[in-house]
């Protein structure tokens, strides 16, 4: 363990085996201090960023039926819906009035909508003059499957219609054992990586996420981090990594215990240490609440994430933490940092 700690302190890359040893055996406070050391290497100034945006889910109709999702509606469910352009415009205008700079735009895998439908939506939103951070890799793969086009062609058309960047959603755990068990209709781990690599090659910046604390092993968490780190070595396209714990309520996995704040902070710290080529690590106040999110600033996080003017997916699992921009700034200042609003690529506003 001492040798691994010295490697981290000396800014040397740790191996997957060393990452697993840290996750399983490192002292909690030692792990936090190591993550804080790495954080300060990336961000020597005591600044914590956040983005003012809104999550807009254009539809809850989805054929994936992921076992961990409490949000989706089956295609035959009469309660399923698709947002109208009028509803979209109202949400965007409200977001802009509240100082929002972007929308996080995602939805279910709708069985019937053609690629042209999504292009039309993007063009409409772009006319509202706001950054579109949208369409996670499973959606892009779904569009490709329905249209018969390649991922490269789909991304090119989405970019032409107005797509600005891609969120890291749908990653869950990037191992096919977990994906085949929990979400067999969703894109594979390789396909998720391929979408992100193609997006980076076409000039889009993206984020990467990990939803942990369900049926995965610690080894599979490390495999996930390896895949993100390896792609970042090739493209440098990820702006941030966001690890967040699974929320089991109202899902098929409701019997599973929730990840504790202790478990979340360990995984967050390990992410900061392991991902030595990703500049930013984001706290998850949406799942952990404000106090753990505040502590996370000493366990590797340098970003407080989004104000989330609207959030539906986590809320469907019974978690309803809400924070205003003022409250985020207060929490950041209370931890001894300076809050700064940013945009998707981490340029300060």
C-alpha cells in the first residue's frame, strides 16, 4: 500500500490492480487525502465550478426497460408522452430567465421516431439560442439502428442540426456482464465507447459517468475506469467524470441496499486518483444531498455539477434533493472555496 501511495503522491499512473487495492483496502481518510492531493494538482486555486442548466427529458417512452430505471414508460403505456415543441420552448425560456446557459437533453429509446424527428427538435432548440448537451450514447446507437445509418453518419447529422456536446449517460457500468443482466436492450460497453470516440473525433466534447452500487463488482468498477482512462488517452475528449450511486427505490432492484455516503466518497476519491487524464470530477448532490456533496470537495471533486432547474430520472427513484444556485454557492463558500459558474467545456462565465 505504501508503494501505491507514493506513486499517487509522485503523480505516477497507478495500475488497475493498484486501483482495486486502494478501493478495497485503503484507509478512508488516507484515500480522501490522496484524492485531495490529486485535485490540487489539477486545480491549485480553491475554486469550485457549477453549471446553471436544466434536465429536459423529451420522452419517457422507452423500449430498453432497464432494471435500474424508475422513469421509463413502456411503449404500450398510455401514460407515456413526448414533449411538444411548445412545451420545449416554455422550458427553455424559463431556463434562460433563471440564468441557465444550457440544457441537458435526453430521453427514452422511443420505438417509432425517425432520425428526422430528432434533427427537427435540435434545430428548433438551437433557434432558442442555448447550448444543447444532449443524446447519450444509447440514444445515438438507437437512432443508428432505427435509421440504418452508421454512428458516424448519425452524429454528423445531429451536429449539423445543432448538437453541441454529449452527456455521459447510459454508461452505468462499462462491462457487458453487468449490461447484459441489467439492461440487455441497451448498447454494449464497446458501443458506448465507440460513440464517444467518434464524437470526440468529430469535435464534440463529452462527459463520462458511472452509476455504481448495484450488481457490479469492485473489479468491474475498475474496468469501467480503465475504459474511460484509455479512451481519454486516445482523444482527450472528456471534460469531466461523474460517479454517482444507484438509487434502488421503485426499480426491479429495490431490494438492494443504498450506497452509503462513506461508500460514495471512497468511490469518488478513487475516481479522482485513477483518472489521471481527466481534468474535472463532479460531485453528486442530486443523489447524496448537500452535506455529503460539500464533503466531496475534500475527496477529489472540484465541480458541484448542475443547478438542475428540472430533474426527473433520479426523482422517479424517490430522491428529491433540490438546490438553488444561491444554495450551491453558499455550500461551496461554507467549505472554504470560491464558487464560479461555468459552461460545458469548463470555461468560466
